[in-house]
C-alpha cells in the first residue's frame, strides 16, 4: 500500500467520524527498515517518523536530517532511563512514558537541557503482564504526578492486545485522556488505524502498511 493510500484512508476516516480533515498525524514507523525505504518516503515529502530503539534512531536520523528539513522523530518503543538523555536529544516526542523513575529522569534532564520533547503516557489498557504501561486504574494518579513535575504531557498512548477488539481499548484511552484534560491520543497501527481515527486518534503509528514487511534484524 502506498503512503498516499494510507493518507487518503485516514482522511476518509476523519470525514466519516465528522472530524477536521488533517488533524490526525501519520507516524511512519521506520524501525528496522532499510535506509532506502525510509528515503523513498522522505522523498515523497513525509516528515513524521517513529522509531522503537534509541540506538537505531541515533544511527539513522542525524544523516537524514542533514539532507531533509523539518523531520519530526517520535520514539515509540520502551525507553530505558539510561537512554533518556539521548532520546530527548533525538526526538520531538516520546510516546512511552510509563513509570515514575523515567518521569523523574526526564524532568531532571529537561531542567538541565532547557528543553523537553512532547510526552505521551503509555497506558496498558489490556492489563497485560508482559507489556509496558501504567494500568488504567493508576493512570489518573500518574498523569497528575508527571504534570506536577512540569513535564509537557501531551496525551496518552496504547497498544491493544492482539486478540481483542482494539476499539474497546481506544475508547478507554480516550475516556482517560478526556477526564484528565489531555488532547493527544497516540493509538492505531497498520491493521486498525481507521478505527482509532474514528475514536479520536491524534497520532496513528503505521509501519508495515507503508514500508512493507520489516527487514529481519541481525545481531
């Protein structure tokens, strides 16, 4: 599927939901993709990309930024506290704030650096033990805790369980965001982004539908 087709489907979903066309940001998830594929999308004018790992992002994006203007990098994978500074230097947004220790580290670094990426708090809507994110019951408290540190919390993020209807999880995330006065909703991936748009997604994270199957990781 082409980048244009994905953008057209997002716009159609916005119209169907009665939303303003163009208010949903498409994050092209470029993790584990060869540079040639990423460059092809850059050459089509797209500028918002998502990476899972700080190390991979650091090896890829500085060179692209020398050649292309206005790249916005979103970190969408789990973030270790010892990689927080590097992540903050690289990314315009971090979608995986998921624990107090990381919040405190980012707050300290933001004071030192005088700047901080937009932050999304990851909510484990499916309460899956193997998945990162704050539990829905703990979300309100953690949002307030992060805001009390003067962190720029833009919104919430979720990754629904594979075997469950994603719309239920998108609706739950939207409800938690609304009652906390947050406007950002990072939800929806290649297989369900239209349902996420229908329920208010401001950012959808689409990888394989744009780039094709991921390249196998080595090492």
